[in-house]
């Protein structure tokens, strides 16, 4: 599980009872984390599809003021690759100070 393989299961054929309970709890935890990971990946795919196909230029900025995504329309409109913008603070890369808050 430490390497991100949340589908692994612990053996249920173990004694004493406390170890068995621990194994069962770890299996439930593993199953829950696996489901959450899959759900998160699906949501990320949906968000990427939405932002890439929207008709307007879009920059996604996280709560720390860092750019997490620049969509295709923005790159085409402003004629920039913007790959170096990812994880940069938006104030340091956007050349339009009137958009700063």
C-alpha cells in the first residue's frame, strides 16, 4: 500500500483475533482508498475535458496563487505555450497587471 497499490489485500486466515481484526480493517481501508483514488482520477479527467473544450481562454489558479492549468484556447488566443507557467505564481508570469488582485 505504501507504493500506491491500494488493491492489495491482507490475509484473513490469521490468528489471533486482534491480528485478524487489524487485517480486516486494513482491507476496508485499502478498498476505500482505492475507490477514492479512482473517483479522483475520473473527476480530474472530466475537469480536463471541460477546461480544454470550453470556448474561452482559461487559467486555473489554486488557493495559493499558483497556476495549475492553462487551457488550449488561452494558449492559442495569447500565442503562448505557457508550459513554464504551471506551478508558477500567477503574478510572476501573466503580463497583465490589471488582472492582479
